[in-house]
C-alpha cells in the first residue's frame, strides 16, 4: 500500500509514518513544516507543501501513486482555537476540502482521518463509546466534527472509503529516544512537566482545580504515540472504497492532572513545583475512551497501558533533546 500522510512531519503523523515504513508500506509525508519537523521524517520521504495548495496536493498524490491518505494536517491547540477561531476554520475545514477535491482529481478513494475525542460531550459518568453524543466545546473540536461530516458527505456522494479515528491524548516518545514531542509553543501536560523537571520552566501551571472530578482537576486518557501508530496501520488496512468506519483509540483508563504529575514525580524521583491558575477556555472535564470496538474488530491492544511507562519514554527523549529536534540536529541524533 502506498500512503500519503498530510501533516506527516508532526508528532503523531511522523510516528505513524515511521511505523508504516517499518511494516513495509510505501509511506510519504506531505507537510508545510509550520509545526512539523523535517528531522522527524526519514530521508527521501518528505514532500514540502501546504494543505491549502490544491495543485501541490494533487501532484504529490500522483507522484507517490497514493492508494490512500492519512490526514493529520491541522491546527490543534484548544486554547488557541478559542482566541483565533478564524485560523482553525480556515486551516482545518478549508484545508480538508482542498484535500478531498485533490483526492478526487487524483482518483484516490481511501482516507483515514485523525479526529479527536474532543468532539464528544464531556462526561464523568464513564468511558466514551463511538456512539457517545458529540457536543464539542471548543472551536478546534467543532472543526474536527465538521470535517467528520464533510468526509461522510463525500463518501455518500463519491464512494469515498473512510475511517475516522477519534483518539484521546497522544503521549510518550519512541522507545529508542530518537523521536518525541516537540511543539512550539508547548501546551501538552507531560512535556510541560518534563520541562519543569529539566529546569526550563520554573513551575507547572495547573489549569483549574474545581472540576467535578475526585481531585478537582481534568481527567484524560493518555495513549502512547506508538500505540496510536499501530491503530492507524491496522485501520488503513481495512479502509475500502464505499465503506466507513469509526474507532476510539485510548487505553480506557483516565488520569487526572494531579495523577500525571504524581506519575512523573515517581519516574523522575523529584518533586514538580506547581501552581493552580484559572481554568483554560475550552477544556472538558473528563475524556476517557471505551476502546472495545477497536480491540474487537481490529485486534488492537495498547503496549503501554501504564502511564508511568509512557512517561519513561517521554523522559528518555526529553532528557537528551531538551530543545527538541534542534538538539537532534546539533548532536546528529535524527535520522
């Protein structure tokens, strides 16, 4: 199978690209490098281009002779989406429309879309199935749901085959320590904690301690990025023209912000200074997956169900790459 990954130089996209290559697929990244890193992509596998450039997309699809697309390219910060929704609607919705039309032009009929658990209504009543009501509470999540609708409409009208993967909080790094999470600015909890441990931040900001959870902080389901990559590999293998599937990708276990801080302190053997600040706009109270459908239909199992093991891989990356891929370039650590 030959696959083009939009946003394939990003954190999750590049992990999926490397995983696909290891599995024997012909995979290529298409990325404008505004958030992605060329150093995360194996040599000869990167096409630099923008998701809103129809001609560049169509050419890339034809040049790599793509059988399918994995669509990761998007603006992804919940907080930023509240402050600048116009950017999110343009990038995520218009960009996907451009991609879908380019796929039609290049006769590519299969898509796997990187969706999100943030489309679900926040709930503390239990894990979320694929049938949990979708009531997004941020512009970012609204755009992801709108793209899901768009893909379904294209499938009905044009025979597109699709799989929607609604995954929960991606975390961790490659076990060999060569690839990991590198965002600018960084907004994700585990790398922020590790920045505090490394002395790059004075203390961690905890956004709210008055949620309706046991310790008052938000609860999330953290899934290792390599487990996400395996889910993508399995899902693209069953995506066929005219067929549509939806899967949650998570471990089924929720951890509060304070739980994650405690896990990091346990792994690192040090205390993480912290302060509680006001809630961040757009944050849901609790998002935890019910992954049984994915487990049953595709025989997927997380290899990293323990949050401490996820933190260990993240720290291995961060300890040796405190400045992300800039460190990798300086030391020759990237492929």
